[in-house]
C-alpha cells in the first residue's frame, strides 16, 4: 500500500454551511482532512490522506470517503474534480516557491560584477527586464530574466563601430 494525498472537489444542492463543514471534517479526522468551502456555499473541496495500491484506487477511495462523510449533512453531492499525488509529489510541490526569485540592484551588481550605480543604469538600456515588484527600497526584477539578459548583453567598451560600406 502507498500513502496518497487526494483532493476531492464537489458541488451540492444544499447550502454548505460551516456546521456541515465541521461535521464533515470530524468524520474524516483519521485521514488528516482539510476543507475549503466555496464562497457561494454551493460546494467545496476536501484534501485527505488515503492508503491504496494505485492512484485510481486512491481516487475512488477518497471520493467514497468524502461522499460518505458529507452526505448526512448535505444530502447528495456531485464530485466535480479529483487529484491524487504521492507523498513525494506533495513534498516537491510544497518545496517550490510561491513567487519567482527576484533581485534588486545590489544583487544585479554582484551577478554582473559591476558597481551598484552601474547596475542601476542597466534599467535605462533597451531590453533590460522590467520590474515585477516595486518596493519602497526600489524595483525588483525576476532573477532568471536578469540572468538571461546578462548572458546576452554587449560588454565591449566604447562606442559601437560604424558599419563599413
């Protein structure tokens, strides 16, 4: 048997009240369930742990557990979505940052091997990445976009050579 994390989304004809949510969670307590309720109270989703041999078995078991736990409070419900992940996939998802890495002029100066003043001048160069966040301490650019720009920038000194006709 493998441990799976399953998310079950559903809709219901009855309003999904706070009491119904708490009763459903209590019924799924041994599965470490967490629940969210739609703003219009027409449905919700439950994420829980299940033991099963295959992802398909885990999806079936999760849907059955949620349906059995919620129906006494809500009457019939319709499952509208299922997602099943291994523990390793869940850990990888949780380790991934929610926001892209960003850098300010101090980090850009270190990356480019130039002064902070010169790094600030990069913003005036055509093609330099636009800020993704503006803070009181200055703009922040996407780190990967800045890295790509630094790889392709022209670092030769002086004026560009005139084309020979």
